[in-house]
C-alpha cells in the first residue's frame, strides 16, 4: 500500500498532523522510540493524515495502524467515534490495533511483542 492508495487528507489535515507530531504524548514518544527507523523491520510513519483522520502510527507496506489511546477514549461518545473511525479505516483495507497509554508506559515489551506478532502475521 502507498500513500497514493489512500484518500487524500482533509483540508488542514497535513498541518494538523505536523502539529501532532510536534506535540506527541509520552506514550506515543515511548512507542516511537521502539518502532522508528525500521527497528521492527518495517517502516512506520507517525501522525499520518488519512481523509478526516490522523492515525498515530502506520506501516503502509502492510496496512497496519497503531493507535495509542488516552483516558478520554473510554468515554462513551469517544468510544463510539473510535468504532466509526475503525470501520472506515478497515474498509480501506487497513488493520487497526489499539493500546492505552498505561499499557505503553508500563509494559512496552509486551506491546512490542504484540506488534511483532501482528507484523509477522500480516507480512507473509
């Protein structure tokens, strides 16, 4: 999959993504330190715009999206929006996996192990 295979970013999406890249959360920075520069043998992009959405991390080669959720994602309205967003991204042929901030900050080895298993499964 290539960027050109995905819907173009909504107006202002690229600037918003740039702002998010410059203001990542502690959990996002921690995970980025483990997945950047092909450390898992696959290239990830961070804060990548797709249509009206900006995904935390994406491996375009296999169509894998990693989302890191803060506490606000467990409010019912936000949870419903996340489900709608996931369905949309899955219709584009992407797979979305989610981890919460606490998981990333306290069990990064477990998070990386799960990501590696999914990469192996998808990159066959």
